């Protein structure tokens, strides 16, 4: 892994999180807009304190390709809406049945299952609406952007991963390759899409898009391996969600299959590969590199 560069990631993420939050607040109907319950529920989860990893990756990828965070912002916000929808639905009793998320009671615990389902649906729909605010660039039309998003969120990627995850839960002992199938879709797909959209908003070249895709694939897998590790090494308070859940529901995870030490080695290797993928940017991908390093070392 390269030596720690002089990049102020804290300052960088603080600025971008503030801008993402303010853009999201403007894109969403206000909490007073009727029917108020649904808009309150959408905002409740969206502003519950997520790390904003996906939108920051979109903005960083755009800047890496010579674009601006302003042009990438609608796509960054769309990704956060889709991610939040997936968390709300994942927490439902019929899915992972969780009481806490982002340090707060889950959406259905506050608003009930019906409204939580609808809040997820509305955030997914809102994401598509928000993405239409992105300006189509010469190389990537609006149709390309929408296809990118719906591809990542649809039944071949995010939903495929969730289906495989549901079917592998409860002591089914999946193999490492089945686990990789789940992680690539359930976790990586949205992360890959986030960085690709950033590049597309900056009218990136085909080679740049290829490099971003490779970066996203490696970071995405590393992200989930770390998530699996954190589930067994951190407390619920540290995570802002129920710790030890994977073990108690006999979920397929890296630590369960290869052990903690080997899982950490795999996350390290994947992060190294993500750095290697950034080589074509010749030092202009400092923010992406810093994000990958942070995601490897994160504590929640
Ligand atoms: C319901 C279609 C559907 C999909 C659900 C999101 C999801 C798929 C499952 C949740 C559990 C899980 C381990 C998902 C993998 C992705 C992941 C680690 C999500 C958490 O992302 P963070 O850490 O969360 O970026 P914050 O709250 O910081 O945004």
C-alpha cells in the first residue's frame, strides 16, 4: 500500500457531506408537504447520519476526471437515495429484521412497516427524478445515466445480491465464490455505479471509465469484507446498528468462511488493487485513494 499522502480527507468529506446534505434537502419534498407522513419517513432515514460514502465517491470520481462536483451532484444524491431505500427495506421484519440503523431506530420501528416500504419505494423513485437534473454530456446521454443507475439497482445487481443473501442465510454454508457473488451485487454494484456516474458526469474517456470500474469493483468488495469484520469486532454502539447480527442469523460472511485474519488480508489486498486501478490518473485521484484507505480502516 502506498505511503499516506498529504490529503486532508476529513476536510474534504466534511465539505462534500455538507453540500450533499443541502442538495438532498432541496431535492426532496419538504416534511410539511402532504402526505406529510411519507415525506417525514423519507427524510428520517436520509438524514439519520449515514457516512455518505457513495455520493462522495461520485463527486471524487468526477473531480478525478476533470469535472466538477456541481455537475456530479444530482447523480451523487440519486445514489444516496437508492442506498437509503435499500437500507430501509433490508431492515424490515420480512428481510433482516433490524431495530437500529445509523444509530437510530429503524424506519419501520418509527413509522410502521407500511410507511417504511413506501418510504423506500419513494426514495428509489425520487432517485430517478433527481438524476434527470444531471446534464447529459457529449459521451453520455441521459438515457445512459438512467441505464447505469437502473442496472445497478435492478434485479441483476442489487436485488440479485439481496435475493442470494436471503437464500443463503440460516446456516446454508455457502462457498467463497457464492459469497463473492452476493457481495459483488449487494454491495459493490452501487459503489461501482457511484464512481462510474462521477466519471460520466465529467464526460470521461472509455479508458477512464474502465479504470474507475476496476477501482469500484475492488473497493466495493473490500468494503463488504470490512463490513463483515466490523460486525464481529465492534459493538452496536460503535456501529450504529446491531452488532453480531451476521453470526446470530448464521449469515454467510468472510470471517465465517475464512476467519478474521485472512479476511483482513483479503481486504488489504483488494484495497491495494483499487490503488493500482487508479494508476492511469497519474496522481490526480488523491481523493479516491484517500477514500479507499479510509474505507479499509473505518470503524463503523
Ligand atoms: C433491500 C434491495 C434491497 C437491498 C438491500 C443494503 C442492503 C441490500 C443490505 C444491508 C446490509 C448490508 C450489509 C448491505 C451491504 C452494503 C452495506 C455495507 C451497507 C451499509 O453501508 P454504509 O456503511 O452505511 O455506507 P451508511 O449508513 O453509513 O450509509
